[in-house]
C-alpha cells in the first residue's frame, strides 16, 4: 500500500471577481488516477482545482482555485505521501493586479499585465527525499522531447506525455493516448479510456517503488 497525493484539474487566476485565466483541463485524468489508486488498495489524497466531478469514494479531497493555493496545499501535504502524481494543468501566468470589483466595458479595454505563477515543482522539489514524483507533459505535437527534458531538469521519476492537439486525447475527453517516459525508456500506449491509462501509470509506479526497495 502506498500513500499517493494526486493533483488534478485546472487552476484559475483572477482578473476581477467575475473573470479569470484558466485552461481546458477537466480533471478526468487525475480523478481517474485517484479512483483507480483507491481501488488498488492505496491511500489517496486529492488536491483539485475547479472541476465538475465528485471525488472518488474513499478519497479525501481538498479543493483549491489558484496556483498559489495549490502550491500551499502541496507544501502542507507532501511529507505525508510516498508518491506525488501531478496531473493538474496549473496556469502559467496570472494577472499582476487583479481587480477587487468587476471591470466595466464603459471604462475601456483593460490592459492586463501578466506575471508567472509559482513553479510548483521547483518549490516542492527540495522535499522530494525518496518519494516518487510523477509529472505530466501536455504538448501540441510530439510530447516526448519535452517529457524527457522535464524528467531530467525537474527531478521527476516518471513523466506521462500526451499530445493535446489530438481530438481523442488530452483535455475534455474520456480517452487518452500517452507515453510513459522514465529512466529506462519510453512506453507508448494505444488510445485507451482514462481509467485504463490510470491503471498503466499506477502499475508502473508500483514497480518503480518495488525496485527502490519500498
């Protein structure tokens, strides 16, 4: 049995009290990993951005909105886990000066200055220890080169790479077509339901933990 911390869904970065910057992540992949992990007998905690999904049965979930909130939740919980699986599509930028009220059309077109959101992996990385860290690389086109870069530069043990330009995989779909990129090579899976992809990911993670002597 492993203790697995999973992030899922998008983050939202406020422009004003009505509008925000976000992305098309539905959270389905992360929720599938949480659901399958619990079914395989692991203890799962889920940190979720805003999604229209109910947490899987038996899975403790914390709901966050922004990248900063997701980082804070992980910093509090990473010491608990054996494995961190980061499926969340965290927004890369946020408005530098979100408006406390609502922007009005009568005031003209707003000029929105963007700044980078926290790099969650960079912040959490020093806490890795002997934990397994799993990341995702969602790219438009061949995602494997970027996945290899993340594996090398971000201290990850496994990167799940998928081409989000395909209609049958990536965001807002029930299926996914991924490659599992790790130190031993690349495993390319066929188009599968996201729960089946989750099974493959967790089988790989379980094998990696066994090899590490845990």
